[in-house]
């Protein structure tokens, strides 16, 4: 038996994503802080013994377990009830975690960009995967793209971005490598920022070249005009693992009117040169975990009506 769960536990404001295995086979766990490692060990012991009471005490009063493919179990009483009876032999392999420090990263995430060669096909796939209907976004005049949105929090969202058949192909390549994509992927992300010119200048002094500061706009289907300032995403840093920055100013944040029901639980990255990329992120004050990987990738852990989903 194999499954995945997300645990909101009592160590500060911590979330741990773990995989349940009967035999302990597979890759080793990610390295956890000692206090979180202790929680997982106690969780294993309580589950094997069928001690729902001790297991539930590991969680906040409103903590939750988000099993893969099943509704959330929220609150100590519900967790205790749900975990009655012996669980048998079991080993937990930690896949990812977020603490108060890394939760600070999530507060910096403005949006994730899920780029696709065919927007309608990508929307259909995501709606089936996440169990949420997207909110139509709008066109990006002159850029040859349009989008759709799903809120991931009060001021965070997932942007599904693809070519706009109603616009002529732009003279310049579309952002996020859309013209060359064969399948959809998390191609980039935007971090919240202010005083963008100063941010670009400071980053450049430390050897991180961000894009020039530009302005953008699009009109929502209800006629409301959104406008923003941002560092140009066509300047790709560390294969898109280093974000571009965006400032919405006085414009209503797109997450406020986007489809609800999905939350961003954790965000990490993979890269062939994780040390170099981590140094750049540190210079920008971003605590994005980067692990070694053969291909650069962003990996988001999402809480959805259909359970925990990994999107990359």
C-alpha cells in the first residue's frame, strides 16, 4: 500500500508532506528539522499501535491531514476518530515540509505560471486534476497570449497561460517558452515586489540580472482593467527558478476574483546546480528550497478538493 498525506502539525506553523510506505522502500526522506523528524517518528509509532488519541495530539487544534485522493480530515477530534484501529507496519518518507520560515516564502509568492501550448486543453486537464473550475482571465494585447486563473490564497494564484488564437502571432517569442512547448508545465513564478527599479539595481550589484521594469495591463471579462508593473519575464534567470517580480499597485489583486478551492501548501525547485541557484535566491531574500535534479523544475504542492496534488 502506498499513499501520500499532508500534515499540519504542532511544531510552530509547520506543514509536512509525507509518503506512506509499508516496506520503507524507495528514496530516502528529505532532511527534516529535528523537531519535525521527531513528530514523524511519533506519528509512525502511534499509527502502528492504533493509538488515535496520541496521534491526534501531534496536531494543532485545527490541524489537518490531507490524504491523497480523499477529503481533508481537520481538527484533533476528527483525526483521532479517523485513525482508530491499528495501522500495521508503516514507514513515512518525508517529501517536503514548510515551517514558519518557509511559510514566509509562500507569502512572497504572487503567482505561479503554468504555461501550455494549448490553453483550452490545459484548462480541461487542470479542472479534472484539481476538481475546480477555472476563472477566465483575459487577453494580453500584443503579446499573443491569454490566461485563466485559480486562486491559491487571498493574494496568490495559479495562472494558466497559453497562445491566444484571436491575436496574430507576435513578432517576439511568447514568454515562458510557450512557442516551443509540447506539454504544459510550471514554467515560472512571480514574487511580490515594490520599488522595482531599486530591486533590479540592488540585484544587479550582487550579480543577479533581473529583467527591465515594464508595465502591463489586461481587461477582465467583466470589463475591469487590471494594470501592473513587473520585471520583464523574458529575462530568464536560472531557468525560471529565480522569479520575476510584480507590483499590482492599486489594482484589485487577481486572486480576489479567481476560482476558489485550491491552496498552495509548499513550493520547491530542482536544478542541476542547486547551490548556485540557492545563492541567487538568498540574495533576493527568497527561501525557496532547491534540490539537485537533472532538469530544472518548479514543484508546487497543492491542497485541492481531490486531495494533495503535486504540480510541476
